C-alpha cells in the first residue's frame, strides 16, 4: 500500500502542477475591499491571461483583456474608465481619483470579474488534465514493456545486480521524497512568477518536460515494483513469472492512472453541477470544486511520506543497516512495532535522501569537470 501511495504521490505533483495547481500558484487571493482595487486589477489581468492560454497561444495585453471582458459584462462606469485609459497604470490612477461611491461600485465589479475569470481559468486548466494523464499512462505501459523482459534477463544471467538495482531505486525514491519536502517548505529548486507561469501555460514545452519527468519517475517506481513482485515468485516456472509480471504491470498502471484520472476530473464534475439551476446541485458542485485541491495536496503529502518510507525501507532491508533497531522494536514493543518501524524507515529515508540531495551538486560538478577535461 505504501508503494502505491508513493507511486501516486510521485505523479500527483507533476499532474496537478500542469493545471489547477499551476494556475493557483500564479495568482493571489484578494478581498474585495477598496484598498485592494489595484491588486484586483492585476489579478483579473493575470486570470484573464491564464483563462485565454492554450498550448501555443498568444497572451493578450492586460488592459485589452479586461476591456474585452468589461464591455460584455460590467457596469457602464467601469467600461467608461477602461475606454479612457491607455494602460493599466492609467486605469488604476483614474479609479483612485473617483468619488467614494463609484470606487465602491468598481471594487464590487472587479471582485465579481475576478471570480468569473478564476472559474474560467480553472475550467480551461482542468480540460488539459486527462490528455496529460493519458500520455503519462502510455509512457508507463512502454516503461513496463522494457522493464519486464529486462529484469527477467537480469534475474537469469546477472542476479547479483538485483540488490544494487533495488538500492539505487530506494535512493532515488528517498531523494525525490526529500526534494518534495524541501520544495513544499522552503521553495527549493523552483519558484515561478505569474509571468513565468503564464508563459509556461502557453507553451507545449512545459507540458512535455513535466510529462517526461513523470514518466522517468514512473520508470523507477515500476522497476522497483516489478523486481519486488519477481522476488515474491521464488522458484515459479519461467512462463508463470512472465505472465504474472505482465499482469502486475497492467493492473498497477490501470489502477494508479485510473485513480488519478478520477480524482482530477472531480472538479470537472463540480463545474458541470455548478452550471445547474438547482440550489442543492449547485452547492454539491461548489463542494466538489473546493475539495479537489486539498485532496490532491493530501495525496501528495501522504505519498511523499510513503516515498520516504518505501525508499528507506528498501535500502534498510537490502543492506540490513537497521536490522538491530527493527528487531529491538519488534521484540520489545509488539503492539505498536509496525508504526515505530515505519517511523524509523521514514526518518532513515529522509536522512538518506537529504544526504543524496547534498551530494548531487558535487557529483554533477565532478561529472562536468571530467567532461570538460576529456573534451580539452
């Protein structure tokens, strides 16, 4: 179960960041107060850009985007102010000089527009999720078509390599788990501005990079799962091993990506229900739309912990490094031994992963130095 959670977690961040999570990271949540009028203008411009973004589209100008929307949906006072202005800064300045009553009216209009465009942005982002999941699932199937024959051959002719492969996979899982923790709490590795995110949403390159990243992670996780499955088959006949491994490959791929597809389409169901006139149905839609982001985040958090546990557990079991500690816990604390062993493996996985994170730049530097020396 921990392995499947880790599997889901490793993919959850990649998939969600391509749509709703990325959109949310590009914008700020603001209140509809008069003091935040200019901030709301910025938000609306950003939301409008994102709502307009396609695979390789051209981002519209801030003021033009708001003008186009305002002419169709807003009151005459805001429309007039937009038509008079030549830039966003001029629009903000004009609004700042209005009387209190008109300022209040415009603030209410801007808040409504912000919510409207936010919904459009989420809907457009959500529409791109299933094709992305389908591409990753296809890559996962291809991964397993390579992995199953590969591990069968290694097991037959070079069984001594099975343990090092498992340990390397465990190191990778621990590394990815720590990277995820550092990114969540310290913004490690990447911080995107709104402009950068919008630029990414307008290019296929960003999606391709994320899909490749997810498929690479899938390869490592699939390799670990297949090797562990093979180890459970013991002395079974050759044909039984092949059939069983391919069955495990198909079941895990359909199961994992089926669950991911269902989760990320819950918000689409919510958007559909929100469009209905019945109050209860609309409320149900609101609830679905609201729970999807924390649900994905929860899967990501639980799965990150599972990655550390699985990575740490694989390394510990293959090297025997925690054998003494785990034996002590199992013999002295029977009632809670499972939880304590799991906690020890999580901590060990974090220590190993953190060490790997710190060593990686040194290894990259040595690699680049060696490459430079050879080319010279």
